[in-house]
C-alpha cells in the first residue's frame, strides 16, 4: 500500500475538480452553466449488458463517431428511472422498447402505465424522447433519427 504526500493528494483533488467542472464549450452547448454542470456531474450507472437492440445501437453510435451519450442515464433526482441512452447536454433521451410484438412489459397494463409516468416526467423536465423498437435499430432508422435530432 502506497501513502500519498499532501502535495499528491492536493494535485489529485484539483484534477478531480477540473474533471467535474464544465468547459465554456459545455456551457454553450447546454445553454446554461447549471445544465452543463449537471451533465458533467452525472455519474453513469454500473454497466449492465443491455438488450440486443441496445447493444446494436451502442455499436452504431460508436461506429458513427457520435459522442456525448451515456447509457442507463438516471435523469430524475428521486425516482430510479433511467433512459436506455441519453444525450444529457441536449436533453435527448433514447428508449429501445423491446417486446412490442411479444406482449412484453412495455405493452402490458402496469408496465405501459409506468412508462407513461416516466415519459411525462421527462417531457415536464424539458427532455425530448425518441422511442425505437429493435427492428428500427437493425434497419438503421433509429440512428438516422438520432442524427437528425442532434442537428
């Protein structure tokens, strides 16, 4: 176990603060310092393997060199709601709705109602949400719509 000197601790602390502070470009993109700071402060959730549609969209976003997105983004301060993908600075959320043809959670009563509450909370907070099925991801339509929304 190594022991850090006071200077090393101070340098590490300053580096961590700098990593959390938004740049001028972040503020301009977000429209305000508070929005840029919130986007910078947001901690990504522990990565879990997503559905096939989510994994494919992540691959497409990387291949298209689209940056600024996070997976499993927790957008609400008290609820445990998460977006499959989020562009926090642009306040753009992406949801991949699985089970649309098989009677999955998103199409049944309680699950559908819970999704409505989540989407309404996003709208009230000023977010835009794009919803896609895995087939839309596979066809490339999802990536095309995301690119248009980011223009």
